[in-house]
C-alpha cells in the first residue's frame, strides 16, 4: 500500500542493537515524543518507554546487545585436563583391547570416569579444541627392545668389526613378516605427536629372512609361515649354497 514502509520481520542482534541506539539518540535529543520515535523505528510505544528507562539508569551501554550464554560445558577445564592424561596413557591402560582411541571409546571413558554422557558424534569438536586430532598411527612390534637397539651399534657392532681383520665375513641378518592386512585404523591423539601402537606378532602369510654383507651381497629366503628354528636352518643352508660361507650347518 502506498505510504507504508516495508520492515523486515526478523532482525539480527546487531540490527536490533542499532535500532535501540537510534531510539536512544532521538530520546536524548528530546524533539520527538515516545510515540513518534516508536513509529519511526518500527516498535511499540511500550518498547520505547522501556528503553527510555534503561537509558536513564544505565546510559547507552545498557541498550547494547548482550551475548546470549550457551549451555554450560559438560566437562570443565579441570576434567578435560584429567581426560587428556587418561588418553595419553593409552586405550589398553583404560581397559580396551587395543590402543586405538575411537570416539565411541572416549565417550565410554568419559561416562565411566566422570558420569557424563556424550554422544560420540558431539565429541569431535571439543577434542579438537583441547589439542587432539585424528591421526594415522605408526606401528611397532611389541617384542621390540629399544634398549638393545640403542646399545647394539655402540658395543656389539664395534666388536664384530674386528672379525674383518681375521678375514671373516660379517652378515647382518633380520627377519620380517607380511600379513597383507589393512593397516591399523586412525586413532585420536595429541596434535603433533604421532601415536605408536604396539602390536603382537601373529601368524604371517609370508615371512622373510634377509642377510646382507658389508660389501653389498644380499641374500633372502621367503616362507609361507611364521619364522621358526626350522626356517632358520633352511635359510642358512640356502645361503651357503648361494655362495655365502656359513659354518656349523650340515
């Protein structure tokens, strides 16, 4: 209809704050009545009357938009700190069968330790906010002895190199297995720290024994089973026939 002014039916908090502040400016100028101001900014006279009272008591700051508080967090920062320590200890320490931290497992841990129920779908955001992310873990054999690995090149290798002066052949030997299985899935861990999952050696579809000499000769023997003493003897015999001098094997 001609003469009518279109006004939006929904305003953002910022727009509503701007409207109140415009009304406050008009009220302080004192040239218009509250009814005129109400018509100008498109609100009821009761709203302008309420804004006038707020303006008199608190000034223009009382008409500014105030943040709407969201729901209080289910876990406070102290609880999140404790949860982080529990996650750092690993899933096995928390009673799970493997070391993978899934959202379902973390939700179960929170309910058990803090009595707070989280749907796994809503845990992703707070976990990221507290420094965790989804990562592809590295794997290490559970039987791996880091101390022996660290000491070997400093002690054993130095002693073995003396054999070269005695014209003996040094052979570096190792065993490995290939199961052709899918790599372990992702796990939640602290951002920037790649988790290492310990795995127990299981039955292999293909296993290998590989030997290499310092001068570059490489020997390998493959088996469709896990490595056993019988496999080791077979490999030594094979290497001897292939040209590697091995003593003590009939």
